[in-house]
């Protein structure tokens, strides 16, 4: 099986071949620009010091500052972060926002640490990265197991390293901040909202009645829970959910708002009283109209994709489908809204947060949602057009859109010296 980054390279090569990408630009985009690994010490609650390893990989900044989330997870490694950073470059280019791509993370299981330890870990990681991030250079955001609180700690640490009179220029060093710490209204739900806008557009294109639809979601964290709550508002029925604690099913429908309250208290879906537990391995064979993967990468593979009985996969997660998984989706005639388009709502509203920080403004929710819809549907239309023009699947089309945008920028600017 290929690594996560090999998966990206295979996707990239396929699109680059089809669109005849300029060979020089192909070489440039084939590798990340900077790869930073930091090992840093943190004092634990028991008084002992422990070393942690963190990464920040900056794939490309031809279109604007490096941009991408920070993940805290035991599986974090350079290969995974490299893949996630590369996807961010494509994502910003498809959304037509002036950002490049980056990603970072720390290899750890956050469940093993107290809140005070997580604060010290986050702050020390931010301190180790100080010279490599900045509001006009590289702008982190939340990802798996990170949130607004962690962004607020990173902001505070970064600001504290600056001379006092420069601190007020630093608000945009991270996005996904809590509202009270300079965040944007609508950022928390933005990725799920973007998934929902894409699903609405797909339904419109296919004359499909969302009010009669059934759907299933893998991962019930930020992205999965918001996607579920917003898709359910159309009358669609959430019938199965899977997370790291187990799988639940209820053919009459699971109320995503109630499940969200349960998860906030119990830290997982297992034991939710208004649905039945089902074996994890049966989840993907559930009959439903729409599947929203919103957990980790590599879920739809050569072995698992054949199980699906859905009409649409709307990728909330980054990289949930391997190249082999993609082939099976095409063979089975299952539609796909690829990650680099479908989950771009998060980076789009991060961009809005950054713009608000730069101009010391606060927009209202209606303004944020209206602008988000316009941006993400703009990307959707460009990808759909490329799919028709090149007669390819939506993922390859999305890559073609991104690579064409980057190719134009490089051709105009040239390569220094
Ligand atoms: P999160 O930490 O809020 O939630 C992650 C969810 O995945 C949890 O419900 C967890 O239980 C579940 N999960 C973990 N391991 C699992 C497993 N083995 N099987 C089933 N479920 C499992 O993270 P998030 O921010 O919602 O991110 C989810 C995905 O969306 C990631 O791929 C992330 O890169 C992507 N994404 C997030 C954002 C964002 O704004 N947060 C933006 C774009 C893409």
C-alpha cells in the first residue's frame, strides 16, 4: 500500500500528465519548499520533563502565505504532514484565495495529557516555530484534535515574542481563533458548512431531493458534526455514524444536535442511547444516499471501497480515499466531491478571519456565509467544468484546476534568478 504522500504524488502525476503541465513547474510542485522538524522539552504535571516532536511542512507559497492546520495525533509523521501540506496548496488554488499550502502537527495522543500540559505543549511548540510562522508568512489553524483554545495559546505565545509595539499586527498569525480572541463568526462550522453547500449543489445538479435523502458520517468532531447538523436541516436523515469509539446506526434517523450534546459530554458516540451499536466493519456497507468521511485519511481503499452502497461521497476529511479507492468509486458509478474542494470551507473562512484581522473589522454571520457560498460554489463550478472538458473524475479535475492556476502564476513570475 502506498504512503499518504505517495497517494498525493500519484494523484498529482495523473492530473499533470493529462493537462500537460509545464515540466519545470511540475518539478517545482513535486516537493515541499520547507520541512521543519522541532524537538522540544515540556514539563509534565508530575514535574518530569518530556521531549515532543513537532512538524511544520511548507509546501508552496507562490499564490500567497503558507496556510494550513496543526494536528495533534499519535499517527502524525513527516509523510502525513507532507501530504496534508500539499493538499492545502491545491485547496487554496481551487478556492482562488491568495494562500499557499502548509501543515503541521505534533505526534501525541492528547487524551493522555491534562489541559495544563496541553497548554504548555502548544505554547512550547509555537515558541519553537516562532521564526517560521507569521501573519504574512505562514498561518496555522485547527485540525484534528486542535481547536480555538489551542489557537489562542499559539497567538498569545507568538505575540509575546514580539516587541510590545508590534504585537497588535500579529492577530492574523493563526486563524480558527475563538471570537473573543479575534476569531471570525462562522469559522467553527465553516468546513461542515462548505461540505453542506457542496452537497446542496450536487443535489441541484442531479435533481436529487435532499429532504428524502439518507446519509452517514465517519468522524463526529468539528467537520463531521457540523456537516451532519447542516445537511439534516434539509430534512435528510442521518442513519449511521462512526468515530474512534465505535459505530451506531438508526434507520429512523439520528438527531445530530442531540448526538453532538452527547459527544460533548462523553467524548465519543459509543453508548448513545437513541441508536444501536453495530460492528465497525459493517459501517461502510450501510445503504444510504450520501457518505461524508470526516475522520482520517486512507479509509476508502482497494479493500473497503467496494462495500459502499451510496450515490455520493462528499469528502469532509483530507485524503480519505486512496488512488485504488478512487478507481472503485468510478467503476461503481459513485459520485465524488473531492476533499480539496469539499472541505475548503475551513480555509476560505480562515481567509475571511485574516482579512477581518487586517482591517480591524467584524463581519456578521450572513456576510461570512454568503461569501463562503460564493467562493466554494465558484470552485465547484470550475472543477465541474474541468471534469467535462478533460472527461475525467472530479478529483483529477480539481487537481487540473489547481495546477493550472499555479502554472499561470509561475509562468508570469519565472524562477529566480
Ligand atoms: P476532530 O478532531 O474535531 O474530529 C475527528 C473525528 O474523527 C472524531 O470524531 C474522532 O472520533 C474521529 N476518528 C478518529 N479516528 C477515527 C477512526 N479510526 N475511525 C473513525 N473515526 C475516527 O477533527 P476535525 O477537525 O473534524 O477533522 C476531521 C477531518 O477533516 C481531518 O481529515 C481534517 O484534516 C479534515 N479537515 C478539517 C478542517 C477543520 O477546519 N477542522 C478543515 C478541512 C479538513
